[in-house]
C-alpha cells in the first residue's frame, strides 16, 4: 500500500487525515512543519504528500519547490482554505498533483489520495521498467574482454552521448543491433524512441513510404496520412539496419534528410523537422559497394563519421568463455535450469569451431545445450550436433593421410565397386561413375578388370 506524508501545523487536522487514510489502509506519517516535512520526505520516500498551504515558517508552496526534482518525486496535494484557491491553482501549475479545499470532505480526500497514489504507482512502475531496459543495454553489460571488443566499447562510450552518425560494420550475428541500442540507451535520447528498420526486409517500392510516410492521395491506395519511421523516431534514434541493401534512389533521399534535418512525407508539400540520430549497420563491405556503384559515395562518407567495426567471433575467441557463462545464466533463468558450466571437451570444441554465425550462433548453441542437458554440466554431446563440423574427409569419406596416398589404388577401388554394384555390366558401371563407356572401358583395361555379365563375383586382375 502507498505511503503518505501529512504535513500541517494544526494537529487536529493532521489527526483527522491520519485516521481517515489509515482506515483506507495507507501507511501514514505526519509532520507539523514544512521543514520537518521535508525531512520526512527525504527519509520515508512517500508516494503522496498532503500539505497545508499556509503554515508558520516555510509555506506549502515553498515545500513544493524544495522537494528534489528527481525520479522519486511524490505526488503533492495542497490543502488550502476557501479564500486562497488561486494559490492552490498556482501550486498545480508548479507541479502539485491536485488541491483540496478546506473544510475537507472525507470522500473528496479519499478519492484524491487514491488518484495520487495510483499515479505514483504508475510512475514507479515506469521507472522500474526503464531501469530494466537501460540496464540491459548498459555498456558494461556488453561482453568483450578481448582487445578488439575493448576498443569497440571505448569508441561506443565516447560517441553515445553525442548525436554523431555511426556506421556499424560486422558479419551477421556479431552484435550490431546490440551496439546500436547501447548507443541509444546511453545517450540523453534514451527516453525517446529507438526505431529499428531492416532495410533488406522491406520491398524497394515500399521503403520510401515506410521511412518518410505519406499524405492521403500520394499514390493510389494512400487513403490516410501515414507517419513514417523518421517521424516516429523524432527526438530519438533511427537504426537503419542492412543499409547496404537500400535502393540508390532512397539513398539519395536519406542523404538529403541527413543534410537538411527535415523530411517531407510522400505527396506532402511541407517539410517536417526531423530531429533524429541515425545509426546504420551493414554486413556488406560498403566501400566495395561504393566502388561497384551500388552505394552512394557521398552517403557513405556522411554515415561513416564514426565507424565501429565488430570483429567476427573467430577473431576474439578469448571472449567465448565469458559468452558461454553469460548465455548459460540467461537460459538457466529462462528455462528454470541449474546448469553450472561446461566441461573441458565441450569447451575445446567451442574454441576450435570457426563460428560462421558468430555470437548469435553461439547463443543458439548454448540455449539448446541448456535446454537439453540432463546433468548440471554441458558436455560435447549437448553441443556437437549444432556445430556442423567441417567434413575433413570430404564426400569420398577418405581422409588423406600425412604420408599421402596412391591415387591409382583409389581409382581401381572405385571401378571395382562400380562393377560389383552393377553386376559386372560395364555400361551400367560407367553410368554409376558418370563416365563414358569408352573412358570406363579404357580404365577396365588399364587395371585388368574383366567385364562379364556371367560372373557375379568381381573377376580377378589379369596378370
Ligand atoms: N558483446 C555482446 N555481449 C552480449 N551479448 C551479445 C554481444 N554481442 C552480441 N550479443 C547477443 O548476440 C545476439 C546477436 O546480436 P545482434 O542481433 O546484435 O547481431 P547483429 O550483428 O545485428 O546480427 P545480424 O547481422 O544477424 O542482424 C543477440 O542476442 C545479442 O544480444
Ligand atoms: Mg541485426
């Protein structure tokens, strides 16, 4: 239940309020002056403060102004005598939640306090959710003990408070979106929206209406006004993911927005201010795209004011262990498991793997292993099916030994197998090996193998 502070220099008034509110189930504290009240607020962190306007010493209004302007600010209800309603209105303008006119009426008190307490609850809930969100994207929550990742985090810390455009480059699954979010949630734009667009996922003919929005009648089918993503991100950050996939024409328009800081909806006459920070990401080599004429050079330079290169996981294998513990913890929580760690053989397999899907793939491997493991330790069995280990043996199933092998021996073996499989019918055997009859026959001769329809056993080599 909510905590309430009642501040009044008249003790009868305090007692009445205390009784009424305690009957409603609130936890109530009282103070007989604004000075003591301020103290009480500091100590008890009440959700709601009910204070008299006129008191000896500091007034209710002064108290309102003295309450620290932080996230724990209580909802303040000002009590005032009939003649001074205008001051109460003034108080509301200065941030009080509401006022109560004296003489107080029980029903009005109860209702007003209830509303104030509800607002305080919502505010707290909001702060809790925000903390959770910001905590998730705290820079120190990003894993990266390796030299390369430390450099990345250094740059990210430096640029996050600015509005500078950032280009994030890296293979798929290296954490581009995570860094983009961290940049946003560690900036003073963090309470404004972070809007992510995957440029590769939107068809070319729709991308501009998505980004810039449109006015009714801009094209057939545009019945209502649509606000574009640039406008939705106003005050915040627009994350243009896979920017390398944007059509050239759209690139031109984005460049213009970056320069003019305003956008125009499709079919619209007026421009709208767009205070948007752009973070772009790509797994393509944009410089190469530029040299192939697929990406505008001027836009490229505009975007890469700051470039963050995310190294592939295989180049920072020293981070694998921390990632493993991090993901084990994440999925223990999610699946209600109690996996403690991973054994040495499994760890070695992870270290030896080349991770084409980078961290996303590692996360997936650990998620599955946590789910599947029957013991409290992940073993090779829990992960090996996910590590599509490269086939050292190739399709022949033969691994070339260090000392080399006799190729003719192999060839002879295959020819023999083909003959056996086709009941010694040479034409069939030739087909099995994808050879012309002539070529095959030549080899039969060379290896001294008979072709015979009668024998069902492979004829021996002629000496
Ligand atoms: N340094 C890191 N610390 C913690 N988690 C990470 C880190 N890097 C990546 N991850 C996690 O790995 C997963 C993949 O990251 P993300 O989606 O950011 O990659 P991406 O580069 O955008 O991939 P894609 O190119 O496939 O879109 C996410 O679950 C992310 O939280
Ligand atoms: Mg991504």
